[in-house]
């Protein structure tokens, strides 16, 4: 059996937990040869998220320092799997697709697989302001890092756990999502992007398009400068293939 850690950050997501946990295809993953665990990172919730997650079979990791990136760093440190998969606890990401995504990862001999939520079939699932911000940030990311990603902000990734030790990812907030992708490509790992279905969020929307978008934009330029300095002013060739 291959081992898989499904790492999910959560901040006050108690209402969404039952449906999200039920959507994870534990039996299908086991039948496909995976031994899965769910690592729920409770990011200082006040609504009983941790207790509910534990009762539903997740292994709970507590990270009291608030922040999307901070939660993922704690989750990755605790993960035991050879492969790590991620997704939010708000019902937007299709955990049911994990068996197929893992097959793509193995068949294509990829090391980091990210997902694209921005194709036309998902237009109704995302607020217009968030869609515009995502597309704008992805365009800047493509320009600065020559990565050709359609969706630099997607929060669903599947990757081989050993690569985490080889990445320089510093963001503690929402910029973590774009930084881990760019860091993986800069480090020379074999990366893929595949399209996924994206659902409407359940519960309170915590993302602030203007504030988080501005912070992510600043991080892109800071990361590009840091990478340029490290690489002596150059950038490696793009390392990305698309599985459709």
C-alpha cells in the first residue's frame, strides 16, 4: 500500500465538516492501493471544528498562529504519507477526484500536480471579483515566472511529500498557494496542471479579494526578486505539462 496524507486547513468550518469528510473517497482510495489519512489543521477555530473533525475520523493538528500558509506548514510537518493531497474545508474542491488525480500523478511521473478551477464550466461557482483577481494574479505569475499556469491560486494540489523539504516557501497567508507552485517549478520538480470541477462555498467567505489580492501581488514580485538573486538574474526554462 502507498501512503497518502490529505491535509485540510480549517478555520471555523464546523458546518462544512460532515459533508467534506463524507466526500473523501476512503474506500476507493484503499481499493486503488492507497492507505489514506486525513490531517485536519485547526487554525484556532472557536466553533468546535477540531472536536467535530476528530469525531469524523480526522487526525487533528492544532496551529494557533492564524494564516492559510501557517496552517499548511503545520499540516505538512505532521503528514505521514508518501504523497500529500490538499483542499479547503469549504466544499469547493472535489476530493472525490483524488483517485483520478493520483493516477495522473503516477502515470505522468509528476512530482507536483496542481489544479485549474478557472475554465468556463466553473463560472457560476466563484464570485466575479474573486475570478477577476485570480485571473489577474495568474497572468502576473505567468509573466514573472514563465510557468504558463492557468490558475496560480488554486488550493488543491497532489505532490510527493519529499519535495516539501526541497522548497523555499515563506508565506504564512494566502500567498502560500502561488508560492508553493512557483517554488516547485523553480526547484526543477516535474509539475502538471489539470482542470477540476469547482463548487460553491459553504458558509462564510473568508477571502478578501482586494486585501488578499494586493498581498499576493506584492509576494509575487518579492519572490521573483529573491529567485532572480539566487539564480544570478536568470530564470530556468518553464517546466510544466497539462493533462487534459
